[in-house]
C-alpha cells in the first residue's frame, strides 16, 4: 500500500477532508497535521483500527495513545471530566495540553493500554479539527513516526517513516510548535506533569496556583507516562549534548567534515553542518526536522546546544536528553 497524499497547505477542500474522514470511519489510518507534530490517526472507538496504529509504528502495546477531539464537549464521550478538567480546557484548549482523566468504558483497552485513565486533547490546527468533526468520532493518534525516531514535523518525514503503512497523509506544511503536547495527569489531588511540552510549566503553575508534581518527584512514582520509559526521538547517528563536559573531546574523534551542530549559540569548534536558531521557540520548532535533514546530508555525529529551562526549553531539554540516549528529570 502506498499512502495517498493530499496537499491541504493552501486551504482545505471539503472533498479531500470528507474522503479522509471516511477512511477513518471505515477503520483506516490517516496522518494529519496538528500544531505540535503530525499525528497517526484512527477511530479511537474502534479497537481493531487502533491496533493498526501500533503495528504501523512498531509501538510497544503498553504505551497508551492520546485521543483527539474537535471540541471540549467531545472529551466527555471518552473521559470523566472533573471541575478542574473543565477549567483547564477552557483556558488551554484548543492547544498543546493533553489531560489524563479517568476513562469511560467505551474506550478500547488498546487506546489506554489497559490503564483506567485516558489522555485527551483538542489540537489547535484547523485541518485536524475539521477532520475530527467530519469523522464524527474521537481520533486516537500518536506522533506519526516509527517508534523511537524523531517525531515528524512535516509531511516528508511522515512519508519517510510511514509512506507505505497508512492509507492517507494530509500535508499541512511544517508544524508550528515542533515538540509534542504537555501531558498533565489530573486524576489525583494535585496535578502531575507527565511530559513537558508545548504548554509551559510556568503557564500551568500560574493557572493552578501551584507547581504541578514533576516527573522525577517522589510523589510522582505511580503517576508516570508509560511512553517516557522508552528511548525516543533519536537520529541514526550519535547525538551529544553541549552541557556534557567531555563533549568537545568526544567530537574531536570525528573528522570536521562529518560533524553537525544544532542550537542557538554558535559552536566553539569546527563543524561542516550548522543549524542555528534565533530563539528557544524556533529551536523547538526546527529540532526534529533538522535531525532528519542532517542524517540525510551524511553527518556522522551531532552536537546539540543545551537551552535554558524557561518556556518551551523544558520540553526541548527532555527531547534532547532522550535523543542522546539519556533521560531528563526537571528539578
Ligand atoms: O502533541 C502530541 O501530543 C502528539 C500529537 C499527534 O497530538 N501526540 C503524541 O502522542 O505525542 P504520543 O503517542 O507520541 O505520546 C503520547 C504520550 C506518551 O508518553 C504516552 O505514554 C502518554 O502520552 N499517555 C497516553 N495515555 C496516557 C495515560 N492514560 N496515562 C499516562 N500517560 C499517557
Ligand atoms: Mg511519540
């Protein structure tokens, strides 16, 4: 099977979206743009269709999926929404905030990976919203990459990974945010951050009136995202972080013509490929596509700048750390 690619960059024809919505309703897979990264979508209420997502990505079955809805009221079809849930939706939806809430029985166990909770979000992307609305069902969608690879922020990356594994790809151009949504568990007394992402912890803290429990914290032991256990976002060549003191020593062992650098500050050594971004938001937006592009251009080692924690910096640190094979616990 070769995916049908529909260009929706210059506005969306009703016909194209209706076709995509039909594919979803009939149990097929449609890749669609969101404001964060591209999603690999299936009807969230169709357990068989959802299993195809896991197959296509090579995703471990114990890693649950995010259910996408087109309006806040859609969340009630799949989750029990608390008062706090309603308030968070009102403030942050549509947008890159995923809420983990108690799941309704209609949600297949393939979506929740057998947990009693379900993750739900309403993306801030008109094509995504219209697609979900036309499909008339909630849409389960992980990032549209092969498991472990950098998340796709343009249609080319999707095609590279999944071009022969899905029915349809909607090409909406490069995504705006570039890192995935923030995942917030609101099932407990205090909200717990499971994955930093497009909505900053500062914004959440201001809204909640307290700092959510962070992934490394003692109180967080039983509130983890299964997905954060796995090696993720990794390019095929080694990636080293600039915060690592021995980085320059390690890089010296590669020929300068093979070295690549991504980041905000200029590198202190000689690199054949250099991707500089003006600020942390652009770094987040461009990181995943830069990693894929550097692989294609033949870089053999990548050094990545280490951004500050503010704004989207926390999410970026998390993705960089994982791409380098480590794991990042914010303080
Ligand atoms: O921005 C995004 O969130 C993108 C776009 C496509 O919406 N989606 C995305 O999905 O990043 P995925 O599958 O790559 O990451 C979902 C994360 C995983 O870490 C998973 O473990 C966690 O959310 N998750 C899903 N359901 C959960 C649940 N019930 N409890 C805890 N964590 C959950
Ligand atoms: Mg992912």
